[in-house]
């Protein structure tokens, strides 16, 4: 595991197509901004893996009907 120290506004680049920026820090943690291709699934480790059927239902419910 690589451990890096970063300050607000500093970035980490992974594979030239994923960018992680430290957006905010507090005494107890930090906020990260992550930019990655849409084909990459990004989730918090404590959440279960995405289920494709749930994603499709949510995406279809968000579509505007004409």
C-alpha cells in the first residue's frame, strides 16, 4: 500500500486517467474529489458492490419522460 501526504488542492494521478484531488480537510478527515472514466465504478469500501439491476432502475427513474 502506498501512503501519501497531500494538502488541499494537491492531486494524485493514477494510470493517467484517474485524478484524485484533496478538496477539504478537517481535524477528523478529508474530502476527496475523484475524476475517472464513466466505465470505472467508484464506491466507498464499506458499501456493498453495485448491483446492475438497481443501477438500471435508478437511472431509468431519473430519465425525463416526454
